[in-house]
C-alpha cells in the first residue's frame, strides 16, 4: 500500500517557487545619456558603471561602503555605488564624476580641488568631489564643521583634510 502524505506535505509538494531570473533589463540615464542593458541580478552599480559603461572615474575602494570612493549621485542624492545593485538603479538618473565636466571644462568643485591641492594620490578624489557636489547643493555656504561632517563618509589616506576643506570652501564661494 502506498504511503499516504499529510495535507501539509501535499501543499508543499504543489508549491514550487519560481527560479529567480539571473539577468534583468535596466534603463538608466547616466550623465545625461540613456542606457539600456541586461545585467546580472547581483551586479553592483559600481561594476556596471565601470565595466559595462566604461566610466572608470567611479572608484571601487573597499567593497564595504566605508571609503566613499564610489560615491555618485542617484536621483539627486549622494549614494555609495558599491552598496546598490545595478538592477535597483532601473529608471534612475545617475551622475558620475565624468558628468560634472561640461564642454571640456572642469566643474568649479573640480577646479577648486586642483587649485587648492585638495588631492594627492587622487584615488578618493572622485568620490570626495561627488560628495562635495551634493553637500554644496544642500548647503551652499557650509562652515568648516559642516564640511567635515558632510564628507565624513569619505576617507582620504593621503591628505589631512585641510586642503579638502579649503577646496570645498573655495568651490562654495565660486558657486555662489
């Protein structure tokens, strides 16, 4: 005589979860240009920007969101692109460090970092500039303390932050 299954076991046998799709189709606007791509569900946004779109100004530093080298703007907000899947960006508007330069001219924040020696090795600089861009949009006239708090999620191992703060203040003056 065949073994009889309980009602509970019969319900479990009938319900089979669908396999998750390994690829997703996304549409994003990056630096004013529309892009469509099929991406793996687990691809990080930083990898999409660097490897698929070739925008290597966004740096991957720590893979833990501690350093901020991968900072971009997503729908106008500062985001660490190593903490977001590319599929999550679907339909979004992204600005990377490459998107700040217009007609071959540096953005005032980029120019201020250059003029005030706000960089040394340059690894953290794209993320620091993107964070500064967001900070100055939110607060066009920040104090030194507000600048230090505003960039506290971005690490620089080379400078002492003095020239970074000086650069951001100079950019704030220029932008006003």
